[in-house]
C-alpha cells in the first residue's frame, strides 16, 4: 500500500507574503528571547571586579596617559614656522629648531630656554603660542615668551575644552586639537576666525 500526501490548497502571492512575515517575526522573537537568556546567564561582575566598560575606559585612560608621557619627553620647541594648510593659508606655530617638524613641546618653566641648552629661538615659539591662545580663546596672556603659570593654566583650559589629556604641556596632541588663526602670505592678512585645520 502506497502512502500519499494530501493535496494542499493553492495560496495566493499575497497570502504567501503574509505567512513569510509572520514566520520571520516568530523567528525574531525566539532569537531575542535566547539573547536575553544568554545575557542573564553571563556572570555579573562582583564588587571586586570592574565592569567591562569601566575596564575599557581605564585602558583608554592608561594609553592616553602613556601618550602624554611620551609627548612630555619630546624636545623643546625652539623655533616657529608657517605650516601650510593650503595654497593660500598657513598656521604660524612652534616647531623644532632647524626642521619643519612641529613634534616638540613647550612646558611650565621654559623661560624661554629649558635647561642649559641655548640653541634656537624658544622665545618666539612661546610668543607664537601665546598670541594664538589670545586670538582664538579670548585669553589675555602677556606675550612675553615665558611659559609660566598663566600660560600653563590657559593650555590646561584648552586641553579640557577639547577633551584631551590635561597636563598643561603644549605638545602634538594639543597642537592638533586646538584652534589656530591662519595667516596668508600673499595678502599679508590674518583669518577672521580660528579653526582646527590639522
């Protein structure tokens, strides 16, 4: 004796679409429920353990502090250069003496030289930074070429504003985060506003 399947009625295209949608919703509900059960079964951090998000933040903070420590070891900015942004505009900024590099720092105690090294022109480097801070952040620093407590306080304020490591040292991270006033050598004029084109 042969076994035969009963004949199924023919379904319209619209009915097939509705059935497919209902099936997809059912599968989605089952998957969502399984996900909730899996999360509930995951071990919860005890009081001695930090949550994964907190651990990620702590790791990020450690890496930011390591980067800041590396910047603090850079050479002192002992010159200032016009760094081109495009064909018309450039940014006057502190730089390494005898090099187009701006990977240097200025920090509290630079008066203007740091230590016994008397090469370059750190006075101009600090003055360029002080003028820019006055122009772009509305501060009233004395442009004296000394990186004293007032200059450090303003750099600290800029670092907080741009949400970078707050150490009061002007270095590459601060340079790239802060706003600058641009200068055009062709028209010998300053930009009306400040921006962060780096």
